[in-house]
C-alpha cells in the first residue's frame, strides 16, 4: 500500500514540475530566443588606419572596379588623395 501511495505522490509531483517548467520556459528556449535577436554585422577593414567597422556604417569609394570601405571621411579623403597622386581616379 505504501508503494502505491509513493508512486501516486511521485506522479503528482512530476505533473506539477511539468506545469511549472512549461510556464517558466526551459533555459534552452530562452537561450534560443536570445540568439535569434542577435544581429550580426559584416566588418570591413579601413585601408588607411586598418580599423574595422560595420559595413553598413562604413563610407565607400570605388577605384578601378574595387570597393574600399572607410571608418571616417578623413580616412576616405586621405585614401583618395594618395591614389590620385598615383594616377588612379575615384568612381
């Protein structure tokens, strides 16, 4: 008889645990939700100062069919001036 009571109490405790766990969400579900909210940005290197910045925030110039990305107007200007002295033009 005691074994039957023990089995019933264990079953009830397990059912309560499942309800609480479902209400709070599992840690795996919470982590997956956090990872879905992360936005990744492609980083590009500035050819003048060699810093990295997100491509969507970088300034761009094209020369000889190649795109160059810059962290600031100053770096872009320096790059264009140096390449103009070498005979390359901005497009």
